[in-house]
C-alpha cells in the first residue's frame, strides 16, 4: 500500500488545485470574451456617431463607424499594420487638433505604406472610418480614405479579436493532470512499487 507523505502531498495537491482553478477561470474568461466580441459585432452595424471628444476605452465604441474633423495635424507616428490586401507594413497615425482649447484631440490612422516614414502633405479635414482600440491613446479612428501617398489600412474587425481562453484552460488542466501523475509515479518509485 502506498504511503502519502503529508507535506509533499499537501504542496502538490495545492498546486494541482490552483492549476484547476486557473483552468476554470480561463473558461469563464472565454465566455466573457465571446460576449464582448458579440457586442463589438453589434456596434459595427450601428449608425455612425461623432468621434468622442474625450477618448475612452468604452467597449461600446470599438468597431463603431464614426466621423470626425481634424483641424490641424500636430504629429505623426508609425506602427506595424496591414492594408486591405492583408500585406504587412506600416500604419500611419496622425494626432489631430480638433478644437480651440481641448483635451487630447483625435488619433486617426490615415493609411498604410511599406515605409515607416509618415507623409507630410496631409493638412487635415473631415475623416470617416471605424473606431479601433489604440494602446497609447485608448481609441483611434481608422480612416476609410487614405492620405496622399498612402493606401487604406485594413478595416478593424471584431473577428480579429483573439479568444484563446479555451486553449489556456486546456493547458492548465493538462498541467494539473501532469503534476498529479508525475507525483504519483515518483511516490511509487520511491516506495519501491513500480507502476503497473
């Protein structure tokens, strides 16, 4: 009969319980992410809105069509991006002044190119497009019309939102099962009872 040493068994059981709990949590996150993607899909079919004057990470804005007005470009940045043909390159994002004295203004993805050098010829104006998440400024407008010298960036799509939580859950459950099996085999070997 196999003897179960108290402290190692408690430690391994606690580790296995934590891994199972993490797997269950990932399954819950999967459901939450599916609901969020459904909300994004719904937003993409709604009528256009005015681009918000204060950027927010309100999920109800993501993938919504919007219109804005860039009074004056005040700076450009480039980030890795794709065009409508799914080619890799650079998306060019302009920071716009949108009013006399206001907050952060508007970030607009004005198009894509193979070069990271942003265009200098665009002077601003009306822009229409789709609101997308932005790591630096919470949201940005991906313009449907490209600035001179650029081609339109790929349209933001809710379908591109990753939902890997089922895979993560399966990994945690696999780790838990593996830890339990390895522990039992190690105990059998140590106690001189070879696996059947």
